[in-house]
C-alpha cells in the first residue's frame, strides 16, 4: 500500500457549519429600497422624480406650518406679527374651534352633552365592529340611540323611553311569532309599533271612561289635567274624559311620567346643530339605517314576486339616477307635502330620510353583486337542509354575500360620510357650511382659506382612513379569500 493511501483519512463533520451572513444588498433597508424603489432603471428614474416633487412640496409647506401664528384675534393681527414672512394664521382655529365642531348656535354650557354622546357611541359601536366581544354588550348598542337623542336634543327623558319601550315590545312580538311565520312576525312588529306610538286605543279607553262616569258619584281625580283633541265638523274641540283622571298612566304614560318624575334637559332645536358634530350625526345615522334597508332592497330585487321586484327596481334605478343634491332640495322644500297636513317634520329627519334612501340604493346594488357571486350550490344546499327562505338567507346566503360585499359597502359608507357636506346648500351649517358662512363672512377672518379647509380635510381624512383600516382588518379576520 502506498504512502498516500496510508496517510489519507476520511473526514466526517461533527458540527453544523455556521451560516454565512447574507450579502449587504439582501438585508435591511438596502434590500427594501432595491426591491421597491430601484428594482429597474424606470422605477429608479420615477423614484428620483417623485422624491424631487415631494421635496418641492415640503420646502414650500413646512415653513408655512412651522411659522404659524396661534394667538391673534384676527387676520390683520396675524399679518402684523408675521411682518411679510411666510406663515399660517392658525389663530382662526383656536378662536373658532367651538363653531367648527359644534356650530355657532349650540349652547356653550351644553358641549358636554354631544361629547358624552360621542364617547358612548364608541362604547356602543364596539360590539358591532368587534364581534369577539360578549354579545350581552349589544344591549348597550340597542339603548344608545335613545340616550344619544336625549343628550343632544334634550327635552323630556320620557320621550325616548316611551319609544324604546314601544320598539322593545314590538320586537318581543316579532321574536315570539318569528318561529311560526316570518310574514306574520313582520306584520306584528309594524302593528305593535303603530299601536304603541300612535296610541289609537286611547279612543276606546276614553269611551270606557265616559261610560264609567255614569256609575261614579265622586270620580278619583289626579291633580293634573290631560286632554285630547277631537275634530268635529272640521273644528278642533278639547274633550276631557274621566279616564284621564282615573287611569292617566294607561292612557298617557309619557305625560304622567313627566308630571310624576320630571327629568329633562334644555331642549336644543335641530336648527342649532352644526359643525363637524352634524356631519358625524348624519354619517353614523344614515349608514346605520341604509345597510339594513339596502339588504332588504337587494333581496327584493331578486325576489320571484313581480310586484316586490318591480317596486325595488324602480326605487333603486330612480334614486341612483338622481343627484344627491337634488334629493336634499326635495327634503328641504317638498318632502313635507308627503306627510299629513299640519304635521311639522324636522329638517334633520327629512335629510336623514333622503340620504338614507340614496345610500341604500347603492348598497343594494353592492349586496346584489355579492349575492350573484355565490355559486348556485349554496342555495341548493339550503334547500336540501329544509330551511325556509328567511332561515336560508340569515344562516347561509347573507353571511357569505356580506363578506364578499365588504369593500363595496365600505366604499359607499366613506362616500356617504363625505357627501354629508352637501347639506350646507340647504342652510344646514355643518363643518363646510360653518367655514363658508359665518366664519369667512366675519370681518376678522375674511381671507383665511387654507387653514380652515385644511383642518376640515384633516378631520374627514382621519374618520375615512379609520373606516378603511377597519374594513381591511375585517376582511383579514373573516378570511374573505377562502
């Protein structure tokens, strides 16, 4: 055997060879820049041009922002302090912030009421947005609209309490009858609401009280008078019945509670609402109402019943073919003609009705696209399980269709919130209305534009960006792509 064969020993590694560090161009910031900004010659040139444009914009705006004045009381004082330098007059924000947020007529000593309503809104909306929270918190969500109404508008506390009790009883009737028949439960819900809110049984109770007075020598009189208006021969006469004295709690629960336990806040008319508070109120209310209405319209448009389908098609196509500003003028001028004579319908309510109808038509088309995207097998699976139409829609079809429709619904919601600024054309002083009206019309701040509209843009951007980020989180949470 040769010496070379005797001296050769086989080598077997006993330890893992340590990993070599990656090249510098494949790690950290250098890798990100190379892959995203300078991945090719064209992208590199576009990146350089974009950076130059950003530099020009920041070079012009940053000195204007950093040299801003916050302590003067007029535009002329701002110019005197700046002495020809470039700088913003942010003093208009420090002096008129309350008008930009609450309007110029809302009582200053009542600012705590919309603030508290806003905080409670965050608590009430949490169980709806984040479904991992306990379902019992939905009770707070159900009660919140009535609490917010009382806080913002004021008046007697028993007005929203009476409406809440009426709706709660109506929902109880719906829940009991829903197991038997969906149509019967729906009619029961509407019927109970009408009975409890319009109180048509008061005529029968009043008649019973009148008959009771024939057999009563000394009626039991409560130290408060409740009267009803009776129209006879075209003339309105006041009639007081014995039942108003004997059973006031049954016939007039709200008036009795106001007399027995008066709890109220100073009333604020809708005309005194304004600023960004009005935009938030319109946005939250109309989005909350338009989503269920849009679902109903989408299902109605796909219905096999010609009458229901025809009504939904006409409604959706008509609303989508008319500009929102036209509907707002209709709400301001003509909508009152569609209500009973001598009835005064609040302008805020009329605007909510029109904006809700407008957004519901668009949401209906978005949801209809989600329903059409589902394979036919999902409907057949619901039929094979023996589910009726309401059960199939609630348990199988709508959950999948709504997940598909999330981006479209969010797009409509963001557009709706920005479109609330159009109410300024019908003399409602929202954030834009306050800027264009009382603030710029004043001699102290006539000529301040960039600061005011920039502040408005910032507020709307924060809200719309938050909605967009929530929708992206919701899509990831629901695994929409699977």
